[in-house]
């Protein structure tokens, strides 16, 4: 099974993502992203004054590490 890093072209994502872009990538809400930042659960956070940005390469790598393999009965 290909990883997210293998299926996502490096040029398809900007190097820094906004909160909205990160929420879309993780398929969650802005509120959940802010909560994850507060708890230190999400990598690649960069603060520029009051603005939060996220390094897309670190997020993609983190997602790949979180991926579980499919059970044998679901593999084709």
C-alpha cells in the first residue's frame, strides 16, 4: 500500500499550510486543529506573530507514521 508521501506530489502542497488547509488535509475542523496544537499533538507548527502555519512535509510524514496496515481479509 503506497504511503501518503508517495501519493502526494511534493509540488501539490505548499511548504507551509494554513490552519484551514491543515484542517482540510486532516479532514477535521479548525477548532480541532487549534486543540491539537494546544496539546502538542501535531508536528510542524510554526508561529508567525499570531498566525499558525504548518510544515506540509512534517504533516505528511506524521500521517504516514500514524497509518495502520489493512487487515489481510481487506487486502486484494
